[in-house]
C-alpha cells in the first residue's frame, strides 16, 4: 500500500490498552478486557496473553508500567504527558521525590491497575492514545534517543527501511498477535512532494490514498474531484472533534481589551476563510466542537458583522488604527488564510503585520508570555469531552507550567473553577452542564476567534477496502485492505 506522509503511524507500530472504533466506541486492544470501579478511580486491565513485541519478547504488565512512567518522566519531555497527570502519585514522581508512580501497579504478568486521584469517566479514551502503548525497556536503554527512529512495538507492522525525508517502508511484524487480523502485506509511505504532485500520482494510479494533509483534498482541485464520476464515490469524510481559532493574547495590548477581542470576532469572515461552503469546516459558535456529546446546541457566538466590529472599537476608546501582529505556520494554505484575516481586520481599522514561522518556532513563542499577540492555531481532540479542549487550552491556572497550552494566556478565575469542577464530575449530564456554562463565559470573554470545526476528507482508490477515518483518528491505515 502506497501513501504520502510519515505520520499517524502509531496504530501500525503499537497497541494501546484500548482502541476507539465506530465513532466513539471504546474497545479492548492491548488489553483483553477492563473494568472500572463505581467511583471511576480504579481502572483494571487484563492483558492479552499472546501479544509480543517485534523483537519476539512477550508483552507484560511491567512493560506498560515502565512505558507509562517513561511518558510521565520530565526527562522524556513527552508532549502528551499531561493526559496522564490524573494518575495517583504523578506529582511527587515528576519532582523526583519518588521512584515510581503510585497509581500504576503491575499485578503479575497480565494485570495492570491504574488508580486516579479523582474519578474520570473519560480515562478510557486517555489510554486509547499512543501514549498508552507499551515499549520494551531493554530496547529503549540499548538505543537511547535513536529509539524514536528505530522503534520496537507490538503493533501489526514494523519498520523495514526509512530514508529520512524520502520514504518509509513498513513490513509485517512476524510476532504480531493483536486483536484484529493484519490485512496488508506491507506499507510504503512517500514523504515530501506538494499537493499537486500527490494528486497527479493518485490519478495515474501510483498512490492508493491521494493525500494526507489537514483537509485531505487540495482546495484548488476539490470541486473538480468531487464532481468527477471516477472519484466522487471514493471520497470519504468525517467530522473531526477539533476547532480552528485565532488565539488572542489577552495580556498584550490592545488585545487585553475585551471590546477589541469581540470586535475581532465580528470582523473575521469565518465562512469564507475556513471554506465552510466547500465543507472543509463547520461553523463554530464556541470552542467545543459540534459532534462532541457536551456541545451546546443553544450557544450563539459571533456573526461576521464589520459594522458591529467598528462600533465596538469606537466604544473601546482606543485610537485607530490599532496595530498588532499575527503569527502563522509556514505553508501556502496557512499563508492564504492569514492574508485573508489581515484583510478582514484592515476593513475595521486594525493593521495586522503577518509573521510566518516554522511550527516549532510558533509553538515555542506562542506559549511564552508577551511574545505573540495573535496566533493562527487549532486543537484536535483525542478525548470526546471538553476536558481536552477547554481544560487543556483555556484553563488560566495552567499558565506558567512548562507544558501549558494556553496561547491566549486567558485567565478567568470563575471559568477556572468551573473547569476544575467539571473535570472531576463523573455524572455526565452535570459534567456537560458545567462545561457549557464555562464555554458561555469564554465566548463572552473572546480569548479566541472561533473560526470553525474541522472536517476531514480522504480520497482513496476503488480497490481500497475498509473504513479509513474516525472522528478521533482521521486515518486508520491498520483497518484497510486491498481487493485482490
């Protein structure tokens, strides 16, 4: 099977404890079964007895214990470690006060017990992420940092060859004993090349999947492909649980003025900039993605209303034009969108200088106080709950933490209290009410321009069988097969 990017490989190389299928359904994966205590604090996993790493060694509960502590260790600097911060004893372990995380216990070779400080009805989704995959300690210690480019996992495939920046070739893991059959003889991934090249190769039959990018089908070719009888039946789409936004740094003038932030929300033509009419995004009233169980159907956000934006700026009493800077990630699509935002703001009296930087520069600068006024960003959820988007990006109490994601430096104590109360609430209707109340306050404070909720497209050849896309994992190559 031939594809186009060296990404989204975790399900090919590793088996997390649980998996998600058919939308949002949790199912066993590395675990054969699991149970949860009534208070949602203790999660017990019975592992599959026949799972082995690609080096031939059986996987045990001790491997999961080691792997989870490796993720949580500050020395590893794992970017998703905060998703496991609810485990009992994480703080003293991270501070070096203890040698182990108290909430992780291997009870024999096949039983893993994870205990939380507080109940979490979403914890199953946390251990369905790649961070909950097992890795063999002996291989990590043997290779050190090169383990990232020579991984050993228990998934259906292993790396056969990798020429950095050119291609990646996977072959079957001969020791694989996972919950689902392996359906492909191998996978070749093409790395690099632009969208036009990928689509041309696809239409010539040289690629099985057209592109793996933010939206799946290049914008200039979307109308042609979707109207072409050869291809329109081969388009698959999914409504992702994610939100695109402009993060407005609430600590940096003039964005520290709520009327200015509301004016910016009214100034941006979200329908046009996010290509909502083409279906690349859905309209966003707030931060919580539509399709998430807690989404508020009654929430009303900001319409595109330049006259209202100009009136709010007049009410702010600040002299026009206002001046600011909008940072965005390198890439043609990002540049086009940023120039559109710049135009919209100019129409209401805001001059925005554009600054194009690499993704690493953008992330580092936008999470450092006082550096970036406006960031073009987005958040895609791995958990179908607002704890993953509101709790991760708009909780003011996280500011100052080395791994914080609050690019707006938004701090509202009332919102923080609601987010903290909701995060530990195990009654789902009440949990959702708390998050909805917090979101309404967030929308009123306007720390973001709520641009849209992502849709994802996939274009594959007619010989490809199986469901390619899921709301929490847009590409699931491990579930595909080829019609012989």
